[in-house]
């Protein structure tokens, strides 16, 4: 199973970006799909997560600005980021709990860099 994250880039504060995370390989289903981020010198933190039924949760710092979604038919997750702030600058990683042959394993994407300048 591979997770391919994309959509990062350089954006001015107040702008928007949409990240995508496409899963490929031997996948029966994806349980929880999540986005994490890691800023320079800081620990990786959970940004948002979405379950297979569509329940979501967000870090307090992004509530009201970021929206996580998924397309189960495409095994793809998204993170719509609006009203971006310089403090959102980080490498964003997607994570997915993939079920195959009755076994659930967690996988990480390679990360996509988001840089927000003021």
C-alpha cells in the first residue's frame, strides 16, 4: 500500500490550498484517514481525521478553517485549508488505517510542504 500526498505549495497568508492523499495497492477499505503536520523544530501533530462513516475531528488551531473529506470510491482523502496563517507552515503527512484480508495496518504518505508567508 502506498499513500501519495500532493497539493502543497507556497501561499500568502489568507490564501487556500487543497491537499490530496491517494492510496493505492491492496486495499479492501480504509478506516480512519488523517492529516498530520510537523513544523521545523516541533513534534508531529494531528491536524484532522475522518472515519469511514464520515465523522471528523480537528485540532483546535484549525477548526473553522480546514475541512477534511474523503472519496471512498477513489481511496482518496482531502484537506481543504482556508484562511491560512504563517503558523500553518509545516510538512503535512497523510495517514491511513488500511484494511486488507481482515488485517488493519497504518500507513504514512511521504509528506507535502506547505509554506505560508505574510
